C-alpha cells in the first residue's frame, strides 16, 4: 500500500512514532537540556490529527504536545501539511519557521542546534550565536554519527557526547504525547478550544495550528482533530499513573514475537 517503506515506516504505530518521534524528538531533547530537566515531563497532553493526506498512514501529521514541566512548560508543535507545497505553507512563529524558542526571565532565545539569537523583552537583539565549530546542521548530524561509532569502537561510555539514558528520557516525552493522542477522541474545535483554556500557551498554540490548517485547506469543523487526555508519568516507576494509566501502560510495550524479545531485567 506504500511505495517506499524505507521512510514511510514512520507513519505506522507498529513500526514508528510519527513526526513527533521522527523530528520532534530533536527539539524536545534540546529544550529539555536547556531547561535543565533530568527527567521526562510529569504529565503530557496532545492535540492533533492526520489531515489532507489521503493515505493509509496512522500517525498524526499535525500535532501539539504540551509537556507540563514546572515552572515552565515545554510546547512542541508539529506541522507537516503543505498545500500548495510552498515553503511558507507551515507558517512561522516569531519569524521562526522551524527550531526552538526559549522564553526566559529577561527575554528569549530563538534558534536551533547550530546557533541562534538572544532578544530582550522588547525584542531587541542582544547577541547572535553563529553555527558552532561543528558547522551547519548536516555537519552536526555527521558528527553525532561519528561520535557514536567512536564509542562503539572504544567500548567506553565516557566517549559518548551524551549517554543513551539522556536520549531515552527525551524519547519518553514523545511517547507520552503520542500515547495521549492514541487514547484521545475526535472533538469539535470549540471543545478543544475550551479544554485548552486551562493553559494559556496551549490555547495560543491551538489557534495558531487552526490558522495554519485553514490556510492549507483543512477545516477542523468538518475534519475534527483529536484531543488527548492528560497522562501522568512516574519517572521512578517508569510507568503511567493516575487516570488512564491502565490504557496508557498497555500501549507502552508491544507484544513481542519470539525470538525477537527484549528481556526484562530485574
């Protein structure tokens, strides 16, 4: 049913984690690092859906994940619908088409892994950080791969720029958002807007998302988005707790097929 399994495996729950786990992870990992958060978010909620594409994909191609860190939440917006296929189709936020914005007490940072700009509260530029000694984004990715291979060859964990546990904790955030989406229900835009009012930043993100979809020919009144429930995660037990925990934990581990089994370590 699909021509190129070598990439489109991302869009099926049996084999992938959608755009949240494909590209969202990179930004979530950077943000968690900048925020100094050593654990996954305490709870998460998703708003999203698969729009415009008439295919057999299952995962959301448009998604808002609110990772409710305290005192500042982490908000990840995924936009993967462009019709017509203009580079401007996904829109911009604070003049940034992709990357991250970190709001701080004295202003904000806007950029990505290769560099960016600091602004004060009035929007005046304070300092710009040019691409690091790694170079552009492609060179940075190459360096990541090289570092992993170096550590494999040396068998020394300390040779890694970041140990696997760091990536694991960030990936949990993506799984939390996707699990909320999978347990959610299609809802009217009015119902989603009402639910989002609990968090001002989520309400703003939903209105931005609604506008972006409208510009790409998607009307949420006739093609509803899915509103997921709040899911709470206990980092010590490494499982969901509270409301919806049973359903969420059931999605946290797949049924293995012998002999392809990941053993439990007690």
